[in-house]
C-alpha cells in the first residue's frame, strides 16, 4: 500500500465519514474494476449490467438463480465530477455492430441499483432489499503509478533504467537510453530537451505494449493515457541515466525533472488514490494472460511483476464497524483471467492455476491482511462455442467463432466475416513451463495459438426476444463480489 501523509489520511477519513452517512439511508457498495489495457474492463462492466438488467443466465449467482432479485436498473451516479460509463454505447457496439467497444482511457462510473428479497425471514423484516452498486472503472496503468508515491525521482530513474536493460526491453529502449545518457544532470534546464526526453520515454513505453512483447509494467501510466493533462509540465519529464551527486542545483536539468516528477505525484497520483482507490469496498482485477502467454516467458514474468504491484496498491483487510466509519478496506479481491473462451474448457483449470501462480506473492500479502482473494478464468462475453474435429484417427477439441479481420494462424489471415473452427492447443499442466527463459526442451514449451474473435450474434427465443450476452463464469464472479451483500 502506498505511503501517504497525515493530511491525505485526514481527507480520506472525511470522505469515508460522508460516504457512510449517505449509506445509512441508501446501502451502497463501491466496486472497482481495473486491469491492464485490453484486459476487457469495458466488456466486463457492460456484460455485468446487461445480464442483471435483462435477467441473464447466471446459475452460480444465487440471488439471481433463486429468483430473489426483482429488478435491476441504472440510476444517476453519485459523483457528478466523474464521467459516466457509457453503457448504452458499449452495448450497441457489442450487440448491434458486433465489435468490441473502445478500451478504458480514463476513469468512469456507473450506478446500478438492485432490488431483492433477503434469503432469510429475519433479513426480510429488517432489510430494505435494495443495494446500489457503484461501479468504478479505471485504467490499471494508472494504478501502477501508486507505488511512485513512496519513491523519489532518483529511485524512479534507477528502476526505469534497470527495467530497460532486460533483454525483452533493451532494443526498444535504445533511443530513449541514448538521449537520457546524453543529458548532463547539472546542465541548465532546457524545456525542449525535457519534451524530447518525455517523447522518447513514452515511445519506449508504447513499444513495450505491442502484441509481440505484451509487457505490463509501464509507469508513469498517464504518459500513455494523458487525458486532459496532455502537454502539461507535470507530464513533461522522464528518467535520467546519470544523476548528480548530492542535491542538484536549483536551475539544473535534474532539478527540473525532480520538480515535475513530484508535481505528477502531488497533482495526479495522490488525488487519484484518495478520491477513488481509498473509497472502494470490493475490487476485480482483470488480466489478459492469453496475450502474455502468446508473447512468451518474459511477458508472463512482467505480468507477474505488474500484478504484484497493482495488488499492493490496494487497502485490503476486514472492515469492522468502528474502523470502517473512518477508513474503508477492500475485503474481497477477485483476479480474473479474461478471454477464457479462446481456449477449450478442458484448459480452464490450467489457466486458473497459471494466474494463481502469477499472483501468488500478492495474494499471500492480501490474505495476510484479512481480505478474501479468489482467482477465476472467465469470459464476460463468450465469443465462441465448443466442438470437435477429426484429424485422422485423432479427435481434437476446437473452439468455433468468427476471428477478427487481420488475425492470423499458420499463415492464414482471417477476413472478419467467416466462422471457423480452431484448435488452440493445450496450456501446460504446470505453470512453471511458462516462466522458463531459454535453454528449455522445445517439446516442453506450450503449444498454443490464440486469436481474437468478434462478439457473438445474440440468440433469440421463439417469441423473438433477444437473450442476454453469453458468458463463461460471470455468474461465479458476481457471486464472489456481491453474493453476501444480497443474502
């Protein structure tokens, strides 16, 4: 958890007291939804809301499957200064256009109110049977900035240079390193040079995100998603390779970089933590393990590093009656490996084992503090169905769907219109195979092929009613995150 000062803690306590006072009249649960880019945050929220509003097939979500939820509907969100999650636009893209909605670029919020009947007679007597679910959607890249609160500029620069020396990063970091090495930390501050340093470092971070590398540890997050801060001095800085001994002179290049780095923490990172992260009750972290597996062991190891840093940014733990008045704790954290529809169900348990291995250090920390943590392989929107094909005497399990235009397997490029059957291969029986780096037996390497599919064409009933979005284990995720609140 990032270290913050007494003044920030006081502001968090005041916000929490105000929230708790409001909740006495209207019970509310704040659910944080995050993940690194293209992990499926927008799709998850859209599918969650769509299935609850339209009475989707959610057999593992007890309140829904038992018929205790009478209705779910959208209401005005409580935070007027936060953009609304554009649910209607995203559903139109998924259902009507059959394209995936645009990725999360900034924070947004949506309030879904659920009216339900308590499972117990005593609960029905005491409970109003109404829960407002405030869904807070934010980029995981911004969350990776929170550890910067506890680091000075020298530590930030040192860690950035060390990461850039890793084999998977070295080539794409060359131009930034060349420029950063040429900067004398004691030379006069130069605005043009600062801009060049920022642009070179941002280009390096962007190259790290490409599919062939699929790297995840890329702070500062606002460099790739600047929002309304684009061009501001608080974003116009970058790490230096050479640092001055002792305190740099006030008008030097290093002094300017340090000042802007501290401004970034004060005006961007700390308010984000105080106003949003510190107010969460539950959290789901979505990760695209498939993309990392496709890119190789270095990407998987980098995902492990990023996920560990993300989970260490939360405030996990049990909420007691007295302490929760002044400070919220996230008492349930779900780590969800998305896009499980890209593999056959026989590999889902292996995918969950891989994600648990990736997150085990961070999970151990969260468990120690009293939070409940779970891992699930899921697809918030299922874009494929399963089948089998015969190849000689062998029967292979396949997934069937419409690959997106431009996706390729074995030299074949798909047009985005033709449905096809694909054998994705098998995930390894043990996660260790995905963390090996060089010198391994090729026969033991995972033989897997993943492609992106278009959203499905929704089924209709005999009466012409369009069914809700299909999924894999969305109901299990809902039961973990909300089940106890609707008991």
